[in-house]
C-alpha cells in the first residue's frame, strides 16, 4: 500500500480525474460518469433515505 497516498486518490472521482488527464476519456464522458456517481451515491441517494 502507498504510505504517501493522498486521501481520495483511489476514489471514483479521483480515478475519473486521472483518466481525463491521461486522455483516456473526454470531458463529456467524465460528466456523464460523474452524473451517474452523483445519482447513485450523491445528493439524490441521500435525499431518498428517510
């Protein structure tokens, strides 16, 4: 394991950032994937819990 790893470095959002920086995905794909993550784990998911 990396001892000097930045918190959140292996998070899905961090991974998307690295993939766009490497040219593996474009900005449209990044936003599409971010919207899916937000829908599943973000505000919408939290608001659905009552």
